[in-house]
C-alpha cells in the first residue's frame, strides 16, 4: 500500500517537473525567437535572393573565357632576348605571348611587377599596353566594341563589390557607359575574366553583403567583432531551433493534451504544426552558417602565394622563337626555374583529337568541346625537351609554399598571418594528377584556376595542394578540417544533397526552406504581439 502511494507521489512529482520544464522551455523558445527575429529576417531575405540572382535571374555575357589560339612562328620576328636587349632590360620576372588588335606582343613582367608589352614584329614597347589589353579583353568578353569606357582602374585588394570568391588579384575594373552600367573585372596577366557586374548584380552584391555577411559591422568596428556577433546570434538561433524540436517533437504529446482541453485555432495552430520542420531547417542553416563563419578569421592570402624568381637575359642562351617543338600546335610560352636550371614552359594544343571533358551542365566553366592543351618543357640551355617536369615542378612549388624551400631574395611571396604549413620534406605523396576540369567537390569552379596539379600528401591533416604551374601559383589547399566544413556548408546550407534532382529543383527547395523560416518567424512575432 505504501509503495503504491510512493509511486503515485513520484508520478505526480514527475508530472510537475515535466510541466515546469515544458512551460519554461516554451518561454525560452519564445524569448529567443523574439531576440533573433531581426537577424533571421536579414538572413532569410538575403538568402532568398541568392538562388534567384545566381541562377533564375543570372546576367549573361557573350564570352566567359578567351580561347587559346595557335601562335604562328612567323609572327615572332624578334625573340624575347632580342626585345630585351633592344630595350636595355637585363632582368625580368617572366613573359608570355598575347594577341590583340591584330598584333602579337610579348607580355613582360618587370622586376617591379609591372606588365609591359612589346610588339614581336618590331620590338617596340606599347604605351599603356596593360590598360589597352584590359579594355580589349573586356570588350571581347562583352562582345561590345561601341560603348564608351567611363572608368578604368586597377584593383589590388578585395572590396565590397569585388569579393574574395573571385580569387584573382590584381585585376582591372572597367566601367562601361551602358544602360546596365556594366562593370567588368579582368586579370591581364592570364587573360581571364574574373567577374562581371551589371546594375542588378551590383545591387544584389550590396544587399547580400550587407544583410547576409553583415558587412555593416565592418564599417563600424572590425572583422573579428563581425564574426563574433554572427556566431553568437547563430548560436542563439540554433538553441531556438533545438527548443523548437523539443517542443514540437519530444514534448508534442504534452502540447496535444493542452490543445485537446483548449483547442488552438488560426495562426497559432498553423505555427505549431510546421514548427518541427522549420526548426530542423533553421538548425541546419544556423549550424552550417556558424561553422562557415569560423573560417573567416584570417584574411585571404592565396592571391599572394606565387613563386616569382628573377631571370637574367644573358643566362637564357636559346631563343624562344628557335625552340625544338611542334610549332603547328604552339599556343604560348613562359619560363620556370627548377634544380638550378631554366626551362621554357611551352603550351601546345593536345595532339590528335582533343578529348571532351566530363561536362557539368550546371557549371558555366565546363563547356563541351573545350580544346585541351599539353605542356612541354624545353631546357633553355640545351634546347632539348625534358619529360615529367610538370609534376616535379608542382611538387617543388608545394614544398616552397610550406616554407620547406629556402626563400631567395628574388622569390617574392608576401608574408602570411596564417600559421606555416607542416614541412613536406618527409611526407609521403599519396596522389598526383593533372586536373583539367571542375568535376569534384574538393576542387570546384569556385577555385577558378585550371589546369592545376593535384598533390595529396600523407600529413596528419591529409593536406592536398592544387598548383597552377602555368603561373607558379598555389590555387588551393585542402585539409580534412576544410573538407568537413566544406561538406557541412554544401549539404546543410546549399542543399547539395539534392543535386540528383537538378539545380532548378535544388534551388527551389532552398528558396522554399528559407521562405518557410521567414514566414513562420513573422507569424510567431505576430502571435506574440496579439497576446
């Protein structure tokens, strides 16, 4: 008998505790929801705009890249050595060949980092050559030879309109006098289109940067305060979502009992019915967004990771227009130094039928029928081709970028605030291959540079390097922690788990999820005001 009484008391006691937790949980959920209503509106509204502007209402441009053309050997009347001697230049960083306005030029990078242009037929320097080439590139990409250029300027750091996602620096920004006020960004050192912003995209970038990335905090404080504020609010939103899952999921029976006694109608009933689904979506967005924000502590320095030795004209005996190669496939040329030897890096059209890449219809960078190139290295002293240098050079660059190689005074790499990588001296190379297409999550089109050499090392973090040997640049570094964050953001924030349904359906699902969160948050706020 006494045991039954004790059990009943315990049951009553448990019921009171559960009821108290439930009551407080609802209060906490409501309080947290009220605190974060403005941030949620900011993030959902700006998030809604992203798939619309990036896909559904995406601006178009005539050409997205400059096709590599065959360079006729006859156009190279003067060798690079003869051009340098005629212009009394004894040292330089590198050179390549560019063709525009029906003329062929040597694009020379000077020891002070400027790009000069010399006519291959006359050896004469082109005045304001870099600016003229930038304008030609912009007009080519736009297919617009008529509109006037309102402004031409060099961009040396990322800005609110030219974000770090564009990767290339320095670039030229050309503003055109057109109804859409088109702004085109081009990298003259490679002849690549960095990005293009008509009026619609300029407004979207401002709106997204202000209300999704919260750049307005940068204006009044600094990057650290911005990230801390975002992570703090996202954590609160995450707790709100968790409490929502507890209320509408684990404690739903308790609410059903209450609702049976006092049935709820209208907005409140609707709010609770979809609460658990909204909470799940909110939790995924908040968690992945907060996790992603933690990667933004350090400034972006990848654009500075470049190996640029100084070459002396007199130490390059073989003329570049007298190389032992198949000139019928010749596309371009540059110089590298490896193991105390200098090599011409020659880019040739791939022999025979070019193979078609695995095309991703969702990517603007992969086009069916893109012609592939192959790389041949020729010793600048012996005029003999040397095989397998590309992979060896990529390994050297990876070693160099991890501070493994001795930094000579000529090799300019700006100091990074990030911690140095572990040396690769004793690390085993697990995989090496040439990547010619953006066909993986590990190295996607956001990285911009192609082709690159992939080097995967057996380090504690399983570090993988992607090296662009044509420019001696570090294109990307991927560690296990980067992969975890990348998959978190891709799956939970961008809904890439729905890629099987196609980009349209995936983006639509993302829009509906964000819209639902926005509507339910506003409905909850309305209910609070009514009460």
